[in-house]
């Protein structure tokens, strides 16, 4: 058992939870919380992946209130970073559960997820 230098037992930090690729939702963007646990932070639609060009084009990203834009995120088998957003809105009176909606989003593929 570890101690903190004063002979008081310390607890090891819990291991961050990673969601296996096979268990991920295909229309979701994942990001790590401050504890390192992965979680769904947005939903996507109208997606085009250009592996050769190292880009993912998202026609729409919704329910994205928890998506931290300057941070890396994961979509399917890629680690991506948002580079450009054509349009962003928060209010949609016809669908209030959609949260922040981003349209015409370009993300750079940084690397492939190895699992």
C-alpha cells in the first residue's frame, strides 16, 4: 500500500475508462472528461471521411454543448480536431433537445485509434 510520506495510506487514482471501438455508437463524437473517462459529447449526421486528405466533413453536429472545440476528440476510429465551422446556433425552438448545433464542420484527422 502506498503512503503519502506521513504513514497515511493513499488511494491510487482510478484507471480512466476507455470505450472499445466495437462498443462505440457510429454517429457519436467522444471526448475525455477531466478524469480521463471517455463519453459521448455530440451526435453527427451527413459525414464524409477523406482519409487521403486527412479530413472528416460533418454536415451537422448536434447535442454538442459538452464538446470542447479546441481539444482532440474521437469519431469512430479516428482522433480528430475541429478546424472550421461554417455555422453555429444554440436555439432551435422546434427541437429544443438538440443543444448547440454546428453545421459545415471540417475536422483534421490527427491519427487512427489503435485498439
